[in-house]
C-alpha cells in the first residue's frame, strides 16, 4: 500500500502546486490590475524601482492571500488529482483490486491536514511578524507617510493623541498622552493626568518614547506638574501604530495578541470583534478540512463521463460552505435578536457542514 499511497500523495501534491499558483496568481493579477495606476504614479523613479515595489508588495501580501483561500486550494487540488485518476481509469482499477475508497483518500486527508497546519502557522507566526508591512497600502511604499493619531490606546490604558506622526523618523509632533487607571466598575477607566510634549521620538535602545519638553499634569490639584523625560508604552511601538491604523487590523494579530488587546477593551462592539477573531481562529482550520470532506465523496466516481458533473457539485458544496462562513463573519459583530453572539456565528458553519461531511464520508461507495 505504500507505493499506492506515494502515488496518490504525489498526484495530490502536483495538483496542490498547480492550484496554489493559479489561485494565488489570479488574486495577485486582479489586485495588480486595480492598483496599477498607483504603482505607475512613481514611474519617475525608474522601471526597476516600480517593479521592485510590485514584487515587494505582493510578496508580502501573499501570506494573507494564502490564509484566506487555503481551504479552496486544497479542494481544487483534490479535484485535480482525483479527476486525473478517474480520466485514466486508475480509480476503477484501485477499487476493483479491493482497495477501499476511504483508504484511497487517506493520503489526501493527511496532506490536507498538513497544509491546514501551514495556514495556521501562517496566521499565528508569520503574519504577526510582518504585520507592519501588511498594514501598508500601495502609496506607503514610496511616499513619506505621516498621519494624525487620535485616542490610540496603549497597554497601560493610556490614550495617545498627536496632530502628526512621522513614520520615517518614528516621532510624534506635539503629542498628548491621557493617563488612566482601571475603575472599580468593570470596563470603566478613571483619568489620572495628562502628559504633553513638543516631540516624542522612539528610542529602540530603551524601548521608550523620548520626550522633548515633556510635562505631566495630574488631575489631582494637590500634585504639582513635573517634567517627564520619556514615556514607556507597554504595546505601543512604531510597528503597532502602523498596524492599528489599518481597518480590520485584528486579523493581523496572533491569538496571544488578541487576548492581550481584549483586556484593554470595554466597548461591546470592540469586544465582539475580538471574540469573533478568537473563535474564527479555531473554526477556520476546521472549516477548511470540512470543505474537503464534503467534496471528496462526490469526487470518488468510477465513470469519467460523470466527472465533470462531480467537479461542479463539489465546487458548489465548497462555495456554499465558503459563502456561509463569509456571511457568518459579517453577522458575528452585529446585533441579531437583540444580542451580539460572535461565538455562535463562528461555530455555525461547523455545526452545519461537519455533520454533512461525516455522513457523506460514511456513505462513500467502495
């Protein structure tokens, strides 16, 4: 059986490489077509610089593309490999020799589990490390970025405001830091004072923000204002500032970072988004495997003439699972029946399609 397992595994791996290149390449081409004008705006830098920006931008963003369509790639690869065996009548020969159909798909399921693990590692290890690069848009590749910061929370509960943050110099112009402490009431913070300065520049050696003319003023009138030379933010580094400006930046964080961020939130909407991300981190790999298990019994067919319809049915089931998951992610942070239920919406696709997958695998004809 090892020879047969190696043959099926090799066929699936070839299909996986082809599916990966086609689907990821198609995603890159579509996005490049939309953003081509933005890249062309910097043609004065030379064709080599423009090409380098394109390669750098999409080379980094492929980690996001792989995370989003990892399950679809596995299903397409399975359809490719099994379709090839059906067309060559190899599947009929395997089943006629007494090999169970479930035994035939075992190497595919094992490899699918491996690639699902890669997508989890991509989300939890690789994406958080390069999250500041993923938060950039096309214009940030060449332009000197600067923007205003309003009430950005730090790990100690403080809120940071600045009329201008310069990305290149990693400095805030005329920053104001509102210091706070937790109130006895859950989710409520008490303001303790304010730190103002002319300039705050990040010091990588100390991990602090060096302040120019920094001054701390307490809300307690009995405490005199005092000068402050630096401010230490627990999780407000230059990398974090770039990430938090991006819409939906929670998806770029690891599960550990999400848990730390949840401890700082008090708004229901923000908590719902974090809980949704937390639960979908668990259910997404399960959903990816479920899409494959739903499709495999359909793809195991003996007659090459029915293979086209089997592939269409398989892709239809995969699309239904993919769309259901997408809709659940939309409703996970919305008020439905006067409640916000991110846990329910995150697990709903699993409750719907996982029993169907086990029923189909159990009824697979041998």
